[in-house]
C-alpha cells in the first residue's frame, strides 16, 4: 500500500508542477497586455514570482523522492493556458474574463494543494508538507486578493467603457 500512496503522491506532484507551468502561461500574456489596471499588473507580477517559487519547491520535493516532473504534462497544460489567454484577448471585456478565470484557477490550485497535503499526510511524506503549505498559502492569498479587488476592477471597467476609453486591458 505504501508504494501505491507514493505513486499517487508523485503523480499529484507532477500534476501540480504542470498546473503551475500552466499558471505562468496564463499570467505572462496578461501582463504583456495590461495598460489601464496597474494594481492588477502589480499583483500578477508578484504572483508570477510566487509561482516560479512554487515550481522550484515542487521540484525540490520531487527530487527528494528521486523523481522528476513530467515534461509532457508541463507542455500540455502550458499550451492550454496559452490558448485560454489568447481567447480572452479577443474579448471586449478581457480584464473581466481574466479576473474571473484567474479567481477560478486560484481556487483550483487551492483544491489541488489541499489534496496533495492529504496525500502527504497519508503517505508520511513529512518533508513535503512545508513546501506544500507554503504554496497553498500563496494561492489562498492570491484568491483572496482577486476576490477583494473584483468589485474595483469591474467598476473601473464599466466607468472606462462608459467614458469611451479603452476598457479592455
């Protein structure tokens, strides 16, 4: 049973690594396009650095288990994230679509880390616990920021749109 738990945990870690690469492929295009929402750009830049740190922590956990991330999973989810970003860039309300999608994605990441923490506990992978908790805390903070700022971003979007200004990003 221990080997099954280890295998499941490693698969979860690889999935989380790919998920964080997907996050980067979502954040970078948004950052390259934001002009009128500096508060969003600042927080996304901060979260991009956090995400890079999360990837490094996941890699450390994988190495401690004599495992590696899945290049195929990383590539596939990154491609999916890039496609989503491209789709949003075509919308008149791109900033709103990005805000909603980012909030949903952060909550997906929160769920993934909560699941990994259960697997770490059940498999007695104690050395992984700290890294997973740190990643979880950063995702929870980002989700909270997005939630707390959605009203402001939406109001700014509507105000810009009514004034005939560029409201897109």
